[in-house]
């Protein structure tokens, strides 16, 4: 029987790097943070993202615990995404980084 591998802090940090380093992940998180919760609406809102990339990012962000996925048993089926508490924290951090970047660019200091 194979032992289940427990993720180390280093591998969890690599997951965070994967999210923050991907423009699509950041865009998806920000859009969901703005209240856009359905995949079709996300695809229309995020310019240039393909259905395949969006599906991959949603799956990864859900796996990492940043998004919560809800599937409703309706015809046709409806799927909605929401930020988890960790996702909300990360979106706030991303917003702070963007504000810092704007401040640096506006002062001309580098």
C-alpha cells in the first residue's frame, strides 16, 4: 500500500507562486471577487482567456482552496464559483500590490 504524500510548506508555497505568477489566475480571482461567478460570464469578462484555460484555472484555484465550486442540479446544470476566505485574503493582497505598483509608477521613482 502506498503512503499518502503530505504536502510540505515548500510545495504549498510553489502552489501560491503558480497562482500569483499566472495572469489568468489573478484575473479569475479578481473577477470572482467582483461578483462574476459563472464560467460563461467569466469568459466574457476576461479578455483573451480561452475556455480551456479558464476551465484549467478554475479547477486549479478550487483545488488550491481559493475558490469554492457550487453545482446546482438544474436543467441545464448551473455552476457558480465564489472566493473562499483564503481567496478573499489573496485578492486583497493582489489589490495592495497593484496599488503599490501604481504609486511607484506615478512618482517615477524606481
